[in-house]
C-alpha cells in the first residue's frame, strides 16, 4: 500500500523558526486548489496500479482551507486514485483555526486524524516561537476536537533557550492529561535564513548545549513512555494502535506520492520533488505538465544508507524487508556491528528485527554513521 502527501503551502504568518516552503498570500488558495486537482488527475493514470491507504495534508497550514475545500479534494482523490477501504486521513492544523471553525465539519469531510501544532502549553514559550495561539486556546480547541475525533496528535517543540525541566514537564503533563493518543516532540532547530537564526546570531539568546539537549530529550522519552506511550521513532510517541500509519511509510521505505509545491515523492524506487514555487507549480499545471524536477533513482549504496537510517530511527531493521530490498541477510552481513552495538547496550535483536533501545535512540545518528 502507498501513501499520499499533500503540501498546502499557506500560512497566515510565518513563525520565526520555520523554513518550510509556504506563502502568506491567501488570495492564491483557489487557484492552487485547481492546480492541485489537475496534478491529481495527471498522476491518476501513472499510479493506477497502486492502492493508497494514507492521505496526509501537511504544510503550511492545511486547516486554513475550509472543510468544503478539503472535501472537494478528497472527492477528487477518490475519483482519481484507488483508495483503500479504511484510509488514515490526517489534517495538520493550527489551534487558532478551530477558534472559529468547527472541527466536526472536517470530520464529516473525511478527515479522521488531526495533528495539531500546539508546540507548548506555556504562553511565554509560544510567544518566543511567535505562534498565534495561547495555551488556553489550544486546550479549549483540543477538548472540543475530541467531540469529533478519537485520533489526535500534538506537535511539541522543546529545548527552547533557558527552558527548564519543569517547563517541559508542564507541557508534556498537559498533553497527557488532555488524552491525546500521539505526540511528536521535536527539538527547536535553528535553520539559516529564519528570523530565529538571525536573533541567535545577534546573540539575543543562547542555544542549549548538546548535553543539555540530551538531558531534555531523555526527559521527554521517560515522561511519555512512563505514561503509556510507545517510543516508536526518535521523535514520535504513540498510545496503543495510534502510530502514524502515514509516517511509517517514510520510515519503512514504502511508496509515497507527494503533491503540491515542494512535496517530495518516493515511488517505485525513484525520488523526485516538486518545484519550491507556487507560481512555477501553477504554470506547469496550466499546460498539463507535472510540476516536478527531474526524477532520479538512488544507487544501491544510497538506498542502503537511506533504509538503514530510516529504519533504525524508527522500529528497526526488519529482516524480511531488508531481504526484499537488498537480497541479502542483514544479520549475516552486519554480524560484527550488531554484536558490538548490542554489547554497548544501544540495541536489541529478536526473530524479526534489530532495533535501537532508548539509549540507542538518543544517539541514533552517531550509531548510523559509525557502523553503517
Ligand atoms: S504554522 Fe507551521 S508551517 Fe506555518 S509558519 Fe508556523 S511552523 Fe511554519
């Protein structure tokens, strides 16, 4: 089964730390929707052999679109692609959008999973991140969303400058108390060209050290695993049966088709990405051309590294999947590395897979670059 990612490149205002492709001119939305529908139609013939069981509206801020616009897109997708009987359909959303919109309308439109960009339950932290909602508003929106959705995920950003363990605990405790079934917890990153990075260069604040960041990371995983969440990817935690089926496609090296400006695709072994420009995106589709840069097929070494990296950062190297992809036995090929990593208490092995434990997750990137 394959997944569909749809990039909705609109936000009403850019947050200071964000470097995603997006525009703030919301007048472009209706033209974009026509282009997106055309892109879907163009792909319908190319992927007609494939069945899709996840659809993920990401961005940007997909909840900027109305429920009717989302429904229109879902109807068009269902007409154009083979969609499985029980797909997971996620809408990334900002809390402030549901202050005057009814989440129930999105549920009726077909969305069955909400991913809310809450980031923190502390107002001073939200202000630092230039978010447009308050902690109180986010709590009201989540409580209301539960009247319509069982499957709600929150994004939390941590390791803000001078954040204490108590601050972090407050946000995590609130997320747990609200009863969400999935939490994605990311460290704050300082991407060049962002306003946040410029403030850092001006020395307006100091970044956390690596060891402080590791301490906060360990706290996040202890707190969430201690409260019934499974740590199933370096930055992702889920209650039972609540893993993101869509994101698992990335980590399990499965097909996904990316639609919308800047979206990436990995399909039948090939990678490509759409142009990072809404005007270029629209103009290609106006003449029935796919708005994508050239495809390429990663060579075996690249594929190997990509798979090992994605798998070890999530639920591990699955031996069957490894054999399907590389026609080799992982346990034989990496016998020495496996035993050394296990001896150092960074990983575990069972009949089906080799996977990192909590110690290993904390230094996943180092393990991957040292051993693979
Ligand atoms: S809401 Fe999300 S996508 Fe939009 S600017 Fe903020 S971080 Fe970026």
